[in-house]
C-alpha cells in the first residue's frame, strides 16, 4: 500500500456521497474531485509525518551532541561551564576529576561557589555586551585563576550561551611577579648608573633611558621612549654639524661594538655640544641573534678641558724652562767676564814681588770686577721679579743691535740645529747705537725666537732683521708660514688676546706670542703680525717710534794694504775685547809672559791696526759691537795678506757652535788663567816666548814697568 494512500474506511463514505442531479456533474465529481481530494489528504499526511520525523531526529542529534559535550567537559582538568544569558547553567564542570550528575549541576550562576560567582556574572555580562572574548583574573584561597569567556552560537544549545573556563595560573602569576620584580631591580640598577644608558630595539626605537641620559640629552624619559634613535640622539664630531646617522645601523649590520672616540660630541636640545666618550654594543638573544643595541656614554667635557689646560701648563712650563736655560746661559757668559778679572789678577798677585802701586792697581781692578758681578746679580733679581702685568722698565742704555741680536741667535744654535732650522741675521752693517731697554728687549727676542723655532717646520729658515728711518726702528723676524703659525697669529691679532681669561685658555706656544706682545708695553713699542702673508712667509714686526740713537759708525771693511805692507815684529800679538777689564787682564798676562802686544776695544779698531802692521797672532772675543769675532775671522780669511794669521778665540760662551770653532786656530774660555794662556802660546806660538828664559818664566809686573819707563 502507498505511504500516502488514504485509509480504506474513507472510501465508503466517498461512495455514499449524494451525486449531483446533473449526470455530467456526477461524472465530474467521481472522476476528478474525489481523486484530487484523496491526493491532497495524502500529501498533508506525509508532511506531518516528515515534520515529526525531523523533530525526532534533531532531538536525537542534540541529545547525542550534548552527551558528547558533557563527556568532553567531564575530561577537562579545570573548572568550566556554559551559561545562558539569563544566568541558567546549561552545563558545568567542577574540575574535581569526577563527572557531575545532571541533578548535581548548578542550575544558575547563583549556585556556583561564592569566590567564583561574582567573577562569572561580570564576565558573562561583558561577553554578551561586547560579543567578544573576555578575560578576567581573580584570586581565591592563596591561588590565582584566570577566567576566559567565549560566546557560543545559538544552534548548539538552542539559545545564545557563554562558555567559560577557569584555569589555575598560580605558577604563571608567580613567574610574572618575579619577572616584574626582576625588571624593577634591573630598572633601578640602570637608573643608579652614573653614565648615561639608552636601550634600542631592533627597529631603532628607544626602549630604555636612565636619568643620567635624560640629564645629558635634555629630554624626559616619556619624550624619548618609542621614538627613533637617529631622530633624537644627535652625535657628531666636535665642531661639526653632521650626525652619526649610521651609528645604530652599523652596530646591527656588523654586530661589533662601536667606540665613541675623543672627538665625539652630543648635541643637547638647547644646541649645546657636549664632548662624550662611550660605546654602543649589540644586544643578543640566547641563539646569538641580534635583537637590539645599548649605548653607554658619559660627559667628558670638563675632563677634556682639564687635560687641555694641563697640557697647556706643561707646554708653558717647558717653554719657561727653555727660557730659563737660555737666560742662565747668557748670565753665565756675563759672569765669566768679571770673574776673568778676579781670577786673573789674583793669580798674578800671587806670582811674585809686586810694588805697592801695582797692588793698588790690581786691587782696584778686582774691586771693579766685583762691582760688575754685583750688578749682574741685581739684573738677575730684576728678571726674577719682572712680571707681565706690572714692573718698572729698566733704565735705557746704548744698545748695539748687531751684538745683541747675534748673542740671542747664538743661544738657539742647538735647538735650531735639532730641527735643522737655519738662523740668519740680516742687519745693515752701519746701524747706529740705539737707546733701548736692553733687558726687556732680550727677553722679548728670546720669547719670540723660541716660539718660532718650536712652531716652525723642520729645515725652515728664520731671518732676524732690522731697519731704521729717521727716529723709527723696525725689528723683524721672518718665518715660513704653516697652519700652526697662522692660527696663533690670528689669536694674537684678536683684540681680546690681552684678556687674562683668554690667555689662560690659549695654547702654550700662542701664549708666548701674547707674552711677547705684553713685553712691548715695557719697551714702549708696538708688536704686529700678518696672519695671512701674501709672500708665504709670516712676518713679526717690532716697531719703535721716537727712538734715540747715536751717529752711525762707518762701514766695517778690511783696510787696503799697500804693495809692501808694514811688517810687525815677529813676536807681536793683537788683543781684541770690548770689555775694558778683560782687555786689561789679558794684557797684563801677556806682560808677565814678556810678549809684545797691542790692545783694541773693538774689531773695527783692530782692523785699522792690522792695516798698519800684520800681527803674529790675534786673540779676540766673540760677541762684540759692530763686528763680532767670527765676522772678523771671515774678513781676515778673505784677504791673501791676512789669511794665514793665527786667530784664537777668548770667550765666556761655553756653547760655541762647532761651525764657529772651526774658524779659529784655538779657543780659551773665560775666566782665563795665565797658565792656560802660557799653554796655548807654547802649543801654537812657541816662537813668541823669550829665548833667553825657560818657557813658563816671565818678568814680574814691576820689572815690566821698569822696562817701559
């Protein structure tokens, strides 16, 4: 039988139906309407059966799904549940390990444990209001739990519900607390570091800044964290505007530490440049993967300034020590001349019978030499008390610039030879004698020449010159220019160079220039320098205006000899010294040796005597006005008539250069003794000693006086 066939009991009812009066209608009813009604009833019955069958199968599926859901819930190791929007518990898992019977499942949220009830209610409300997962944490009985809420679709339980899980996170919470404490201790450690510390992540963002870094940079921590390192940390070379833009990227790329050298500087927010030293290093994970970088640096501006000041002080001390050595060398030469008279005369006084008048004469010479020594000591004290800012200028004296400049150049022979520097003296041969403060002038020339030798390049040529026109005198020092000389010249030309604060911060060599300029106040002159000379040689000019001077001496030259020049006695010698007492002592010694001699107080006077008669030998001082001893020798060697004359140097300068020594036949250092003079004569001029007496014996001064009378 067909599933949709009508029950058979309905057929008689249909047959007993009264047919319509019209036969055609009856036929239509029986053939059309009755089968149609039967078909509709069958369809309706089938739909009803299908509906109930679907409901049965759906309920069976939901029942099985819920059983599986409950079975899964029973296996969960934590507390969980499903709650409807009205707070009804659809399922629940206590997390105790044993499944809960249906009758034991809490019916509503209010039936949950008290410590869980309020948290679940708040989480369910938040999940339904936001339609998003919700997470909450709570503590109970010393343990920590985490609640996660998930909104379930309606087709699972037939209504909208929220599934929640409660997991024990006590261990995780403990680890988190320890991690936070560790981070706080790390932060306190970083903050307590005196040096500045900046942490940078792999993308170049700043993650950590300690207070020292905030103070140096000028930003607060909140203004730096999260910003790019290269945007707010500006590190450059000292005095330069370009930043190390690739500083961080270089560390990430190479994986090597980068040291911020001595020339590194940090630009603060106010534009101030701070000299810094430090290191930027990569930060690596456990697998050696670079995850960022950390920068350590500190402010060394004051430290570098103190180092520079210390270096300047050392340079100044070395320059002062060199000046002291030069001064003592000059003082030694000045002391030897009067000592020559003291020792020489005292030696002769011990040599034999001397009359009362000769005793008086020699004692007067010794007394004059003592006065000279006392004067030199007073001069030494004047030097030690003389300062730049104060001090009275010494009395003016007649100054022979040729002699004074030659002596100063001679003091620097050794220091200039060490750098292969040539020192030239370019003075006119007929300069007059000027009224100047010789003591301060010598100090000025020592400072200036010492500075130029220390600052000039090796194998340079320095030229000291002078010129005068009317009452104006110019002293010049020319030196090949180099960057150091040009920089110092700019400092000197600055109007603020006389400021004591500026002097304290000036380099040692430039300070010598400033001191030299201040010495000009005592000299009553001006000092100038061109920092950018067009010729390539820097020129220092000392200008005297209104200077007084004596008449210029005649130009020095070797006299012209006739066809038959006069011949001097074979045993005659020529003695030359510009110091009267030294000339007198040496003359008396030659008297004791019974050697004829002629005394001259200058090389110019000696040349005139040579023009009259050529001597057997010449004993000359080195540093003399107008013409020095070495210049005299050069003049004599240039003429065939005088080229063979033996010339001996008698000087107090113990530092005579080898090139000057080679010009002379021998050298005797002051203070001179009669025994030393006798040894020189016996060695080089034995024919000068009298033949009738053994060598070494000589008449007494009284006998010489009787012969002269």
